[in-house]
């Protein structure tokens, strides 16, 4: 059996960085691992004229903070909704979060109830 020899000039070239012609677009939200839209938050930051210039990481950071606050509030509200439900089989029943549950959750939390 003969072994094929490769010439030094035939080696694979390293992958070039940058955008490919046929590559898929990856959103900034998916790059940051977020659910909320980073592009929309960034454009509203620019539109709001809060500063002359707005950096790209500022939009990512603000989106992450908004997503974290929303998830915390929803978690607290879901707990409050489960406490106030009248049925005994709470685990099997799907529960709706009403504005009253959000209000109670904010009032009961130490950090959120501070002025």
C-alpha cells in the first residue's frame, strides 16, 4: 500500500474571519443569550435622545437588566397566584397571573416595595 504524500502548498488554508456570503444572520439577542430584542431596545435608546451617542453594549446590558427584572417579577407573581388560588389541586391546574397578583407580589417583596 502506498501512502499519499501531500505537498506543503496543498495544506488546508485557515478559515477566514468575517462574514460569509451564504451564512445565516445571528441576532444580537441570541449572541447574548437573551429573549428580549436587543436591536429594538438599542434603537429606542437612540430614538429617545438620552445621550448623543449610544454604544452597542449599552443596548445589550439594558436588555439583560429588563429581562432579569421581568423574570423576577413573573416568578413572584406566580407564587402569589398559587397562594391565592382557592382550589386544592393547584399543581395540576394552570394558573393565570392577574394584575392583582403582580401588585401583591411587589408589595410583599422587600426590594421592590422600597420607595
